[in-house]
């Protein structure tokens, strides 16, 4: 069976370095917000091209804390609106609603599955304070158009970069394309921890300092609390693991791009819609579409290929967001009903890739 994602093999490549890094933390006696945490923040900010990086507990917290910080700084208030694509993973929307802000869902581009800039302006009201482009599946959104709209209306741009570590938009990387960006280091990401982790990147010093305080019980100085904060800090051991894997991220991206290129050039089946790439993609996921999704998934499984669906249920059909149940987002609904993710990773062999293509091309 070709696995969808072989995390054991991915991390086995760096086993000795990971053990050495973990041992170093254990022997240091310092397990929270130590030197590994500080060095990873510095290195990741440098990788993204941003001035600041603030480690947090996970990707959802990264987005939550960005919005919370903007509220503390007086940029947003309860009931303000944030524009977000309607086909994103639910975490993007949870971050908005957990701050007592209102998610305004916007249809994506039907080809790229990314936030469609043409649909943003009609959703802007006097309550709109931000737009959240989601760099879904590893491809960056059309940030030039999105930033132009945001500048025109005085909106903050908050990137959801959970799937786009290292992706470029023109000369800049994800994480340095808006006012702030939230990253996830969930184990399955291109840059994955051996547990949960996240980070915020920004060029705004005041925002970075506010986020750091909010994630540290609202404190910048021990036992002095400026805000009603939370505990959301990147674990010292995970920071050490991420420092090791960050050194190899460009190589991981290169291998993913080779597999994606082979898929794009060689999958030829009239039942399958291949991804459309308009900007750089780091191929966190290789997502095809077909009206025969369930049949294709079962067929692939029977032929030794494991696939996943990202994501089967759109946010506006989730019970958690019953307020959206009467709304219609036909583009998103079509995407969610048809998408299927093929295996792709830095340890996937070309032999397995060719087998997947052969099986795909035989599907009727």
C-alpha cells in the first residue's frame, strides 16, 4: 500500500539530529521559552523574510492571537467583520468567531480554490476590518490584488499560512505578504513538528509584542499582567525539532514539486480535473477533482493507493456554524464534493509516483 503520508519515514531521515536536539533540551534543564524557542523564532523569521516571529502552541492559536491582539490594540472590536474564503478548513473561521468577530464567507476561485479577489469588494461593509487569504494546499493567493483592496478600504490582511511554508508570491514568501501571518506546524505539514506547534510572523513590532504577551498569560514581565491572556507558547522541544527540519525544508519542497510536475504532465484521464497553479506552490497537498470521487477513492484503495479528502464538508454545512446553513456557496460546495488528495511527500519514490499515475489513468 502506498501511504498518503509516511510520517515515520519523513522523520527517520533526521533521526540522529532530532535525537541530538531533543537530548540537548533535556540536558539543559530549561523546557519552556528557552534558547531553542528564541533561535527558532529568529531563524523562521529570517526564512520568511519577516522582522518578527512569535512561537505559539498551534496554528489555530496563531490566528486567534493575531485577531485578539488587534482587538487589544483598538483596531477591531466585537462584532467587526473578517472576510474569509468559504472553502477553507474550519480553523480559519474558528479563529474569527472565537474573538467575537463575524466571519464573512466569500466564494473561492473555481480553478485555484483560493480566495477570489473579485468577490471581496462586494462583501465589504462599514464593519469590515480585515481579510484573511488562505494559501490553501500550498499555493499563495493573488496578494497584489488583495492588498490593493485592503489598502483602499483600510483593512488588515491576515494570511492563513498553515499550508504554505516557503511558498513565494513574486519575490516574497508566505508569512511576509500581509500585516501578519499564522503558521501551523502540525506533524503533517511540509514543516511539521513531532507534536503541535505554531508561529505568527509580522513586521509590526507592537503587534508582535502584544501577541507574545497574550500567549504568556497576558504578561511581558513575570507576575505583571497587561491583558487577560492565555497560555499558548511553542514548546522548547518542538522548537528544537523544528530547527532541525527547517534546514531541510527547501529540499522537501523541491521533491514535492518534482512529484507534482510528474503528476501534472502524466495524469491523463477525462474524468479528472488537475490543479490549476497561478502562483508558486509548495504542494502541501496535490488535490484533484472528479465527479466520481467516491468511486475513484475506492478504486485507488483497491489498487494499493491511500488517499484523503480535504475537506468533505464545507464550513457553512457544519453544525458548529448553523447560522450559515441557509446560505448558498455553490462553488465551495462543488469543490468539497469533488476533491481528492493524492499522496505527495519528500520521501515518496518515483516508482510509487509512476504507479499512482498508471492506476489513475486506468480509472473509468
